[in-house]
């Protein structure tokens, strides 16, 4: 998953045009784990030239919804998130 982005970034950086292949993370499975998302964010931030410590620290300053909001804010143009399904009925 992140290897694809890494390969794309490395191969196009030489041409001065950076193109990123968008990928999907299904939050309903193990990829929806907060620690997994923080790890993905750290890798993506480094590949995109962002401050990985700042991004991951910001992600950890609130609850899970805050973590997702920060993740989407930094990486939403590179990653599609399949949102969690509610496991209960609101009625």
C-alpha cells in the first residue's frame, strides 16, 4: 500500500514532477486501528516532505475522530478512507 506511493514518489522526483497514486484504507478492518494510521501517517509525511513528528503528535491530541480529521487534512488528497460502519442502531 505505502510501497506504491513510495515507488511513485521516487520514480517521478527525478523529473521534477511529483505524482502520487491515491490508495484506500478500510477503517473497518485492522487498518482502522489508530496505531496503524499513525504509522501510515509517519511514512507518508516523510515521503511528502512533511514533519512526521508534528503530524503524528497532532493526530494524538484528541479522540479517534480527531485523529481521522487530522489524517484527512494532511493526506486526504493521497488516501481515500472507507469510514467505519456503526455497529448499533441509533433508533
